[in-house]
């Protein structure tokens, strides 16, 4: 169970990079994709059994939703803080 959580958590970097790209905050180049792939492979390497647990799909869905919403919150904060007008409100 812990191994599956570690594997899913390692995808948080990819969520953040894709969110930054979709919001137009950062470019998603080959070097960044390789970096993200290495982070995910590191999470896989920590798992003794790299298969996702079949009976905990609700927990996996909650964790993925949390990471997606966290990435959106970060992007919104970046838009507000990097606004050229001084305020995004």
C-alpha cells in the first residue's frame, strides 16, 4: 500500500509541470520532461511491487484529485503574484 502511494506521489512533479504549461507560465521542454520521467522512475524504483493496489481505487482517485487541485492552486498563486499590473484582482 505504501509503495503504491509513493509511486503515485512521484507523479506530482509531472502534474505541476503540465499545469504550468497549460496556464502559460512555463515551457515544457525535453529536459523538463526527462527530469519528470526520472522523478517518476525513482518512485517506481522504491516500490517492491510496482502494481497499483486494486481494492483502493477510491483512495487513489482522492490522491490524484488532491495533486491536481494543488497544482491548480499553485498556478493561480503564480498568476496573481506575477501579474504585471501589480494586482490580478
